[in-house]
């Protein structure tokens, strides 16, 4: 198991711990009463087939020559962008959290679907499972609010630059190229960064990760770029254009879904005290730093239940197919303990809230939030 070198500690206050113990008991009762498990079922299998098909069927139609018109191929690249995002949100996300199946080998195998679309699963697990899910919205610990470019400011505790005055306008461009940067360089940057921070220990593991990274990247860029350049009756520049367009759709989709869960005015940005102690119990911290949004059922299906981010952060070991049902239990228990349960009324309002916070954070250094 990854050993985290960050020294922040969450208190185990009795009254706060009681909330989480009560909630866990009620969630367990729900599964027992409904005679089901916390894992995925046939619905996850169908979703996996659908998401993989949305990505690989258009690819197959191109390289097989079934679709040869330039405009048709470009549309297929765009469809692949939605497929890639769907694989990330609806398949590999559950698998890499260990909630897709009770069988570990199934989770490992389907977790590798992220490798198939260019993002190394092992690096994602460190950034997302370890850092983001433990230290949500904590500046310096949660890599999800620490973008690689200084052009974006996601926390009131992050260093301010004058260019941030316009981030609410240009952030969307960076979102569009985020997965492109991820597959090209971010995995490598993270590998060396996590080794330096003690998140990847030992020369043997580092060497294994590096070789795996090279192998998967080589495979990805060969089938997604080199092979189409060799086969398709179009200039290489057109293939590159399609590739970039595909990633732009994926990047925008993923960024909007994840940013509206944490980088909104409703979410807090807590900091530890001088001794590295956080103010609240970990579960309370998740309630304070995370927000849901209401959306249509088909949208919820496509985005892997991530409109229920509160439930996901509290119970990431539970498959997202159960979030809608258990959300009622979480909301009721939070209310009973007089705790916040953030839920924005629509996806549109969530995007608007994110836009507003980006604009607010671009005005300059501000008093601490949360």
C-alpha cells in the first residue's frame, strides 16, 4: 500500500465520529435489507460494453475504411472523445477504487482501461485515491486543486498572480487540453514527483512503474496516432487534428464534472494547524469540501454517478450504481447531525457556480475559506 509522507492528521472527535459510524451502519443495513452488495452488477457490465464501444467502434470504422469521408472521420474522432470520457468516469473509476467487482483481478483488469486511452492507472490511483480522496481541497496535499500551470488558481490559499483575473475566461481552454497534457507528459511528471515525495518507494518499484509507463504510452500512441497515419487516406495533420479534438472533448467533459464537485463557492478549503492537524473528522471534511448537483438520469448514467460526489467521497468503495439510492440516507443523516449536505439544483447551476468561484479567486488574495 502507498505510504503517504504528508503529515496532516484528521481528529477523531467523538461527536463527529458518531456521525460516520451511524451513517456506515445505515448504509450497511440498506445493502442487507435489499439483499445486494456494494459492488457493481450487470448494469456495470452493460455500461462497460457501451463505453468501450463508443470509443473503439468509431476507431474501427475509421481504420477499417468503412468510413472514409474526411468529415465522417472527423465526426468519429469527436464521438471517441465522449467514449474516452465515459470510460474514465463510468468504468475505470469504479475499477480503480475496487468497487466494480468483488474480484480483485476484475478490478485490476478494468482499471487498466485508463491505460488503453492513454492515462496510467497506477499514477491516477496515487493522485486520486490517495491524495485527492484523503486531503480533499487541502492546499499542498490535494493535487486536483494544484494544476501544473500557474495560470490557474483553484484555492484561496494558492499563490495569486495578476493573470488570474482572467482565469474564468481562459480556464476552459486549459480544461480542453488537460487530458492531452496528461497522456503526453503528466504521468511522467507525476512519476518523478511522487518518487521525490515518498509516494513511490524503492528503486525497484520506480523502475517497474517507469518501464510500464513507457510500454503503455508506446502502445497508445502507436494505435491512436501512428497506425491511423499509415492507414487513413488523409494527411497526417488531419489525424493529429482529430486526436487533439478528441482529447479536447474528453478534457472539457472530465474537468467540468470534477471541478463542479469541489471548486465551487459551497465547498470549503480547510487548512491544517501548525501541528498539521485538520479541524474536522475526515468524514465531516468530505461533507464540507464536496458538492453534488442534480441532473437528468441519463446524464448521471453517462458520468458514472459523479453527480453524487458526496456519496462517492464518503464511500468510494461502493459502486456508483448505488449512489442515487444511498444519497437519501446520507442527506438524512447529515441533517440529523446538523451537518452540511451540499447539492446544487442543476448541472448548469454547478457550472455557473464554478465559473463564479474562478472569477472570485481571480480578484486577488482573499481571507481563508473553510
